[in-house]
């Protein structure tokens, strides 16, 4: 049993009763808000940040979407940038903020959810926040996304204290990294490639611990036209093709990988397998020189310890079928492979939200 939390941030406010609470004002939560508004329901959207889309503002400065604007929109509101443009981090943050403002969604900002449970002595659910807010709702949509608890391998602790370490979620720009010695970027995803190139562009020596077996694909307008026309990114995970796709490694952008390999100050050592107390990283192909810093682009783990409902497994994974859970009226949105490959992407948020909201409205 999870105990409700209290907070000294503000005096407790009067409880708010509404039909639906959406937890998270990123792309998934905002897409859900759009369809809730279309259904003329009373609802609230809670977010820990000061604005809608605030989680994007905390990402690294050089981040760009991997999809062009024409393939990245949320329902009912087109990107203001040219359709062939790949939006930057700041453009994405502004788009989400403007999206919420355009539709006038009822946002409850700086309200980080800390407790979700069945409401005592009444139907529905109670949500409490770190700021002292209490919300009673018939339905709850958890749209906090897949990037909640940064993950670093346990063996990272073997590195000595003089090697600075930070997760990619905390990385924003090369100037954060102390010293002038080599920096390792560990990870086999697109964020690892972008961050490594960002640092390499300053002339500093960069060690890239990247799994050489990771597939790479071109990222251009033809690719996105093909993926859109074939609907490959929308193949449901419960189908045979979807199950096959789920078990394939995520590809990286071939152009980004080629660009990184073109830097004379970049060394690839293969997938990292160990950290040494002498300050090196051991890779499948080679061992690095002693490092000044490491950026861990090694992904995330779920963090649903605040949910007191039978919808989270013993290992912390959300339990659902295409977003819907065993708790009537409670759903997840914005997770990797919630329904298809693009469920956690901007261009997949709308389709999932439309289906999940429609299903919740049919809940007795």
C-alpha cells in the first residue's frame, strides 16, 4: 500500500472534482486533451513543469526531431514551420506550448503527481500532487511518457571519482563537461549519436561506445513518405508483424552515424562492457584511454511507484493492452510500443489518444 503524500510547498487546496485527469502535458497528454475536449468532457491536465511540453525544454540544446514537421503534428493543429523542416528542441517545445494555448486546455502546472489510487468511499480515483493538490476523477490517463527514470549500468560505479558522469537526460551542451580530456558517450541510439557529434564539434576527443550491430536507415523525405504510405510505424504490436518488429533493434539515422565517423577526433570502441577503476571504458572492440567524463545515453526505466493500483507489475512495468488497464477508466498513453512503433513519437500520439479516449468513454 502506497501512502498518500503531503507537501510543504503550498497549503492544501480544496479538492477538485472532474471527469478525467490527464497526468502529463507532453505530446501524448495533449493529444488526449484534444479528444477529451472534442467529447465536451470536463477534465484537467497535470504536469510537473511550468508549461506544456516542459520536458522537451530540458533536453540537450542540439536536439532535432527525427521526423519532418509534416509527419510530426498533433491532431487539429499544424506545425508553423515549413513542412519539410526537421524541428529543433526549442521549436518542439514552442509547438507543444502553443498547441495547449490554441485549444485552451485546462492545465494544472507545477503539479507533479505523487499518488494515484482508488478513491476511498466514492467511485473513481484520487490523484495527489507534490504541491498539495487533490483531484477526484472518474477516469485517469497516465501520459508521463517512457523517459521517467534515467538508467545507468551498475558497473558505472567502478569509474573513479575524477571521471565526471551524467546521464543524457542531464546533458545539454559540451560546456557542461569538465576538463579537456577525452569524453565517452555510451549508447546505441540516435541521442547518443547526436550528443557525441555535439561534443566532437568542439574538437575534444570523443570515445563512442556504440553497438556495431545496430541497424542504420536513411532519414529523409522519401523514407518518411514510404513509412507513412505503408503504415509500417502503425502496425499494432499484437499482430504477427508487430511482434516481429518489436523484437528488432531500434535503427539509428545512417547520416548521423556517417557524420560521426567522419570526425578525426572520434574513436569507436564497440558496445561498452565494463568500466575500469583506472578511468577507462572497456568496449567489445577496444578499451578507451583514461577519460575525463562519460555521458550515459543508456535509456530509461519506468517509475510508477506512485501508482497504488493493480496495473504495475512487480518489476515496475505498466500492465495494459493497447493502453487500457485492468482498472476501469484508467489508461496509459505515450509508452514505447503501447500499440505500435510510433506510440511514443509525436506522429503517433494522436492515433493512440483517439482510440484510448474513445474506449474510456465506453467504460461503464
